[in-house]
């Protein structure tokens, strides 16, 4: 399969490119700007599918801009879909976020449960509307809270628990569902090869964690006491399931702070 890749130099993009090449796929890689639609035509020409991993999400110690990320999700996604339709590229995998499944956390949420946009996720909700309206075979790939190489997440959690002034967000009981970036990349390959048309897929670890449990793992790794709670809760509780993707034969290979994987 010949696959055009946008965002190949990002954290998820680098992991995907390596796995796609190992799987024997041919990749179309070139520098484009999703906010400049004229740059997209050559990239998608002759491709069977496109994987759009373009983002500008700020990362710990890295770069990124939320306002630019909003434009990429709204304007950029529209440009990518139009370019694929014009070039006859029928299948598009679009990076999205499982944090949209925050309407309830009484049980792990699935792709059949509602999604909600809020704050910096409002643009992700709008992006999902664009995907649903497209005549193409668009598959939304909703990743959990990324950790793993290049994300800086585990390093940040360790830094936080070592800081005596740090407090866990809220009361520590909110849910967070992680996703290792390498697992996300392998899921993209699996969804390309085995996914059903026009469907959304959640990619995440097997077990959602309460923030208290996540920081307990970090504290154990750092050999320090569990921090107290009480800081501002900056992300809504979200608890998601990977059951649908597991039914297709995919499984995650990592958990946070598990150095054996």
C-alpha cells in the first residue's frame, strides 16, 4: 500500500513511519503545510491512503502552540480531505484524541459513547464533525494521553513527584487513560490493514488510571512519597476502552513506568 504521511517528523509520525516501513508499505513523504492547500497535491498523488498526524500540541520541554493547533485541526483537516478527494485517495486516517470521551467516567467509554469538546479540545470536536461529513473512508484514530519516547510525559511525572511543592490535580480521583506512542503507531498500521471503513477507533492502554494511581507509580519509580492532592484539575476525567480495536486483533504492549516493555 502506498501511504501519504503528514506530520511524519512528529512524535507519533516518527513511530508510525518506522513501523509502516517495517510492515512493507511504501510511503510518500515530503514537506507540506496543511494550512496551504496548494502544497498537498503532489504528496497525495498516486497514493492509496493518507495518514494525517499533523499537530502543534505543546509538549513538556518542547514546542507547540494551541492556537496553531486549532487551525491545523479545523482548516488543515478540511484542506487535507479536499486534496484527497480531488486526487482519488479514498482512505484517510486522522489523528484524534480519546480525551473527547469525557461526557461520563462511570465506566470505560467506547466509540459508541458521545464525545464532547471543551477548551483546547473544542477544535478536535469540530475536526471530528468534518470527518463525519466527508464522503471519503475516514477513520478517526482517538489516542489516549500519550507517553513514551519523545513525549516527555514519564520524565515530567517523575519531575513532578520529586518536587516537594507539587500537588496532584483535584482530589487525585479523576481518570486518565494513557496510550504509549509506539502502541498508537502500531494501531495505525492495524487500522489501515484491518479497520472498517468510516469508523472511529480508540487507541489506549488496557487499564485507565486514576491520577492518584498514576502518580503512585511515578513516586514508586522515583522512590519518594505520593504527593498530596489539591492543585487545579487541568484536564477533564476521561476513562476509555480499547475493546473495539482489540476485537480486530490489536493489543497494546506498554504500561506507564513498566521498564520491561
